[in-house]
C-alpha cells in the first residue's frame, strides 16, 4: 500500500513537472535560432566581366546561399533579432573567356564569401498560442572576399604576353538590407519552425586587391582599387530574392 502511494505521488509530481510549462508563443522571451536560405543571384559573371578588353564569358553564378544564426528577443507584438549571416554565391568553375572570333583565351574560376553581423526587427501580423506570421526588416555590415583564378590557353598566352596563370584576391564591404514575410509555428516542445520569403540587397562597390599580381591589364598592388580593363571600379551585386527555413529554440 505504501509502495503504491509512493508510486502515485511520483507519477503525480512527474506529470505536474511535465505540464509546468505550456508553450505559448506570445509569452516567450528569448530564443536561439539558425536558418538557411537560397535564391537567385544578380552577380552572374560580374566577378570578372571586363577583366580583359573585348571578351565574353560563359556560365556565371546563378544562386546565393546563406546561413544565419543568433538570438531573438521577442514580445507579443514585435521581436528583435541579433545574428550573423554567412553568404556564399554559387562558385564559378571553368568559365570560358572568348574573343569576337570565339577563340578561347583563358578559363576563369571564382569564389566569393561574405559575412554580416545583423540587427533585425519583426512585426507580428497575426498570432495565437502556437504560431504567428510576421514582417521582418534587417540591416547589417557585410564584409566580402573574392578569389578569381585565371588559366590561359595557348592562344591566350599569345594574346597576353608576359601574363601567366594567376589568382586575383580582393575584399570589400557594404551595407546589407533585407525584408521578408514569415511564418513561425510550433514544431515540438519549445522548438518552432520558421519559413520566410524575402529580398536581400547587397552591393559591394569598394573592392581592393589583397595581394600583388600581374593581371591582364598589368601589375597591381595590394590595397589598389579593383578595376576593369576600362578603368571602372568593379562591383559585386549579391542582391536577390530568397526563401529561408529555420528553427528557433526558446529558453
């Protein structure tokens, strides 16, 4: 009898503890989060367009991929998001640079990587205990690195005497802006799933070389502005729409 009583008391305490926290998204305050996103990229072949005069390039970078993690401070009608976003356009491999006669002079590879500490705000449009929809706005300070690799063909060695296979490395910065429409719903216990659709604006207009090298337009030094063969400042347009999916872990 005593054993049964103790078992009943233990079960009662366990059930009470399990039910002590009933999740209500409107009453939660802090959460850790991460998400991943993908979408079309505006960069194309912008990493090396105009590197040499009169050439056209095949392929291009078609997509932006990103991941973001951080913390959320939320209230009933709005939330603040503090995070770090890592952005990586799809790499370009073996883009063919051809002249007006369609003669291949070299191939180009390109890799771009960026990161941005961000501050965001979410405004709730509708919510209940288990879900909510929201509009989000964000701003961040982005830093981007770029590495282009050029491999000359035999015709290219003739067209560019004194230039050998080489890598161009550069860095730049810019302001990241984003806006999105999102939905958050309870997944399990205190974990929610988030789906967002939005647009990211990020244009890098101040690229500088980070190593000295002889390029198709002549020698350049670390710290010089990255320009095209025509002398125009090179920019990287990483803007584009995105779809994101993520998870939030309420504390």
